[in-house]
C-alpha cells in the first residue's frame, strides 16, 4: 500500500513546479500546451569529439535534474563518477527540467542531442498531469527516439508508472506506451522498465517530501541505470 501511495504522489509531484513555484524557483506555467516551460537552454556538450570521451545526454524531468540535490548528487553525475571509477571516459550532460513532459522534451531534443553519443530518455511521468494522452506521449517519445537514431545516437529508454488514482485502465495504457516503443524499436534501443525501481515507496531513500530521491536514493537510481547504460557506452567505444 505504501508503494502504491508513493507512486501516486511521485507522479503528482514530478510536475510540482506548476503548483509549488517557490520550491522550484520559477513562475507558474501559464501555457495551454500541457508542457512545462523551459527557462533556459539545457546544458550542451563542450567535449572535444577527438578527446575520446563518450558524451551521454540525459533528457528528463525533476528526477533527472536532481530536485533537492546538489548537481553532483543527481544520478547523471553519479553515473559519470561510476564510469570514471571503472576507467571509462564519460561526460554526462544533465538536461533534466523539473515539470517537463514528453512534449517539452521533444522541443528540446535537437539541442540536447548535439554532440551526444548516448541519450538516456526519462520522460512521460508528467504527461497525464498536463493533459497529454497516452497516444501523444508515445508519439512524442517516438519522435525523440527517431531524432536520436537518425544522428546515430544510442538510446536508453527509461519507463515510468502512472498514478494509481488514474485507474487501472489508464495505468495499463500508460505502461503499454513504453512496451509499444520497445517493440517498435526492438534491437535498436535499450530499455529500463522503471527508473525508480528499488527507490519508490522507501522513505529512507527519499527526501522529506516523500517523493524525490535523496542522496542515497539517487545512488540506487544510478546503480539501476548503470548496467544498461554501460552496454551502450561500450558500443560507442
């Protein structure tokens, strides 16, 4: 029951910038597109392609951005550290934006992909809350994947879960978005079923809001992501 309650709260709060502006440090979203506004261009790679570093771009929402954490405590930075500890030369580009949707991610994709070798795509959790249908979510994610593959960028798609209060029919439809994409791109992308696996529902691994991973939770997210991501980094290398 705790896990089900947490999942509901987690999906509600991923888009919290529209209702808790002071916590997020941004004005409320007044658009009608269902997507969070982007206050500034996402970070882009400054890596020299000749340097041999593998550039991994992370396109996501507050979970990727590291809400409530220092920049070097967010899971993309932890993954860079983990790769370095194993002798890899990997640069992580954190393009997470709190409250973002798949629609917002699609608008940012071309810039985020510039200079990247690998894309970690972790969007969709805010879509229902911003009025997007599961069909729109699937189409947006598909277009992002197409852009990445068209640039010969390896893709790791990270699944999310819909809030329990949306009903089992919607939750299953939402889950099928990621399964449909996995089937559509069989053999062409890597897939992680649930980004918060092992973290969601555990108070010891989340911040005081009970929603966003704390430092320890962020470490587990990085551990969950690492094996799949390493396979893609190895392909590039």
